[in-house]
C-alpha cells in the first residue's frame, strides 16, 4: 500500500468515515468536501494516477465505478458528479487513484 494519506486510511492507520469497503476498494467521506456530499472511492491497490493503471487493472477500474454507483445508491443520490483527476495540472493532490462522488448542489459545465 502506498504511503499517501489514502494508503494510510486503507490500512486503518488514519480514521475515516467509511461508507463502503471490500477487499479491492474503500469509500469514505472527504475531510475537505467541495459539495454537501463528497465521497472518495479508492482502490486498495496503490495506483498513483489513472494514467499509470496497467492492462491488468481493467477489472479493478470497472469495480471502482461499480462501487461509486453502489455508494451513490446507498446514499440515495439521484444526481451526482463523478470526477477523476489525473495529475497535478488537473487538480490531483493525493497521488493514489481516487474517484470523487459529488452531490447536493448544482454543478456547472465545463468544470473548473
């Protein structure tokens, strides 16, 4: 597991408000939410960013989206935004792949 804050959360070294977990993924509330609902989905496998995922990670990447969908359903979210930032220039600040689930306010397009 990588030594990022998300790796530490996945190992249970840092507490988090977990809403979903299985052997491949973990979902928890963001500590600096950008919307009324802001949940992060991370793989337990340390992948620094989407661009560094390998062909063997395809099933895991699909599982992360399934987890995001399941978390949204469990949270009774009807309208929500899914975001994956890839690299510092795109806004990624923690280099452990993660999916943002954002909901509870209107969003504009294009973002940022």
